[in-house]
């Protein structure tokens, strides 16, 4: 990966002045793994591909080692050396695998050596959890090296970010995730790479009780930890009852209410509990339906209606405008879009206008920042819109 290879010369600049590094052929038996290496072993499949590559092309990047008495201890190249050892064991008569050309670093302290092991792995494809582990270890090592009297200019966090080739902001986010996720079951998914960084950051902002409820919710629903799913739970957790008086636990009707009444970052005509809602007798999403006496025919007034049947039609409201060329919203304007779906119900979504009527995707969903799909019929006939007041960040 260009720009991310381990530079011996650059790393040597962090050490006390010593003799230059050397390069020589070393017998495979004299090269040992480094106990400070905490990176996972490659899978058998990946190791097989690496062996095939080395057989075809040789070792394109020499391993880096440090002297250890009569032996040499690896700094970088643990996977490559494992592949070479296997090739040597399979064909001991093949002299190509009997020795390896290595770069030899001068002696260094334990902290310097551990730092070198991490910096030598910057080209590795890593999960965010592994990157977080690297950053934590490297930070501790740099702090200890400074205490030992080394001159390491600049801030520690900036130095760690430069060594790992990531931004300081990303390191701060990873640290917040590592310190914020308190539930072992969720933490395990994060370490296995099952949770995207954005979703993990949302989870880290929840308190411990909410995280445990999130874990139960994900298991019960059979969900993956997507940013959409985590944000849905967080909204439900904040807006709905945690202990339903009828069922106990988190409101079992919460997701149904969320899908029907949460739009544009806020709840619309929903009290968060059907028992305390004035529209519970007419709302199809209500879990508190009126009880009909046996033998009585329900009167028209008691028949459940569309949740928005009593709302004014969009075109009758003073702020609603048809979504056509004449009334098209301004670019980067935050709007609420509405249209009637195939069931005759009004659907709503908050979005940013990012294009003209001639663009294929002229709107971007405000909550998730994703492009809105174009209408099924290819046109916006029958769509209406009204401006929304932006809150918080400036999007100019």
C-alpha cells in the first residue's frame, strides 16, 4: 500500500544515534518470532496464498529483525517468515528457503522494539478494533519512552496518528468507542469487526442499561448492528416506555410506532405510549384498541382510520407546495416531502434538496445522509413539500 510501508530509516530517526542498519542472509532456523507481536495469525487460506506468491516471486520485502544473542528476533514479517518456514519444511533440499535476506536493526529498548513492531504493521488491513488496540499500546509506549529520556517532539496523539497513518479525530473516536462500550456481548461483536465504526460510536454514547437492552433487542430481532438499526433503537429507547405496564420491558409496540410516526428526526402525533395517547382509538398502530361488546356492530365512528385520515390534505396546508419545476425548493434547502403510497396512506420524509428536477437523485435523506430513491413511476407528480427549520449544524 503506497505511502504506508514501514520505513527503517524513519524509525531509526526516533532512536538514539547508533550504527546504521545492516542487511544479510540469515538461516531460517536462527530467526524467531517476537513475543511482543500481538497481531493475529493469518488464516490457513491467506497463508496458502502467501506461500504461492513467495514461490512465484520470492520475498519482495525483506523481513526486519534485531539481534538476540546468536539468534535474530523478528520486528516485521511474521506472516512471511511462517510461509517460508512451511516451504522449507516441505522441501528441505530446496536451498531457496534455507536462508532469508533480512534487514538488521541495531539494539533497542523494549519500548522501542514494541513500537517498531506496531509501526511495521501499518500496511496491514485492520479492523477498527485492532487499530484501537494498536493506538492504545503505541500511546503507552511513547509515554514510557519519553519517561525514559527519549526526545519525541510534538504531541503524543499526533505522533501516534502519524505512525498509524490515520487522523487524530479517528483515534479519538476509537478511544471513545473502546471506553464507552460496556457490555461484553457488544464489545465482542466490535472486536470481531461486526459493528461499523459509526454504529459503535452511537452505542458508546448510550448508558450501560441502554446498551444491555440494545443487546437483547438485537438478539430478539435477529438484527445486525447497522447504523440504521442502532439509531432506531436509540430513538425508541429515548421516546418510548422502558417498562411497559402491560407487557413489562421495552414497549413491544415501539418499532411499529417508530416506523409510522418518526420522521425528519422527530416524533409526529405520537405520545410514546398508546395508553396515554388521545388518538389511541383511531390509530392503526395503537396497541390499546377499544373493546367491542359481543353482538354489537361497530359504529362508523369506532372503525379504525388511517392515522392521517383526520389530517388536512397536504395541498390544503398553507406551507405545502407541489413538487414541480415552478415550485422546486432551493438547493441545500431542508424540506419535508410527502406523497400517497399504494395503500392510500401519506408517507413523509425529511430531506435536503441537492439537485434540480432533471437530476436522477435530487434529494438526500436528512437523517442518514443517503440518496433518496427516485419515485417508482420516475416522476415527482403527486409529491408535495414544505420547508423545515434547520436545527444545529450549518449546512451551507
